[in-house]
């Protein structure tokens, strides 16, 4: 089994076992507008970014420590498209959104780029869960790097 196939299997387990919603880039507006605070795991090719494996394993447990977040995950291709709209360049990344009742483009709570130690990850998620939503970063133009995405 290749790494992309193994990652796809891991993402399917997140959906089936842990209740993560699977997202394509086109699903983001409806997902962001839904009630509650959402956390979206953005992944990358595990060959380029082995930390993607770590986050797939650790995030469901971290979310148990910070209840109330609505989890979702995007495969690498969708992740790159979504990340570009938020200026995210490092993977894995967690994008936190709260759009219910928000003005268009004002659903952004924050993002965590890269893997974190357990305590730092849980504390960062708790801080973001309590933070207000605001305007999305950037000027609305997706930011894409010239080279491959970065894990480090």
C-alpha cells in the first residue's frame, strides 16, 4: 500500500470511527457557516510531511480534551486549496472556524501550523475554541508557494 493510499485509509477511519466530516474545497463555505466551532485538519502527502501521520493519530484524542469542536478533515489536494485561502503554508495544519451568524469572510478563529507537543496542542485548541471569530487573513487572494508544500 502506498503512502497516499494509507493516508486515505487513515482519513476514512477518522470519519468512520471519530466522526470527522470529510471535506472537499467546495464544501468549505457550508461547513464554515454551520453552527458551532469547527476544526479542520489539513493534511499533506505523508512522504513530504510525515507529521501528517502524527496528527491523524493525536487529534481525535486532543479533541476529547477540548469538547465541543466540530471536526473535519481534508485530503491533501483539498487541503492545499483550502490552505491557500488562509495563508497556511505548513502541514499538518488545524484551521478553526466559527461562521454561524458571521458576516461573509468573518468566520476565521485561527490556525495551528505544524505538529505540536501534546500539552501545547490541547492548550492551543482550548484557546482557539474560546477566541472570537474575525476576518479571514489576507486580502482574499489564495497564496500558493512556487515549490512543494512544507512540513517544516
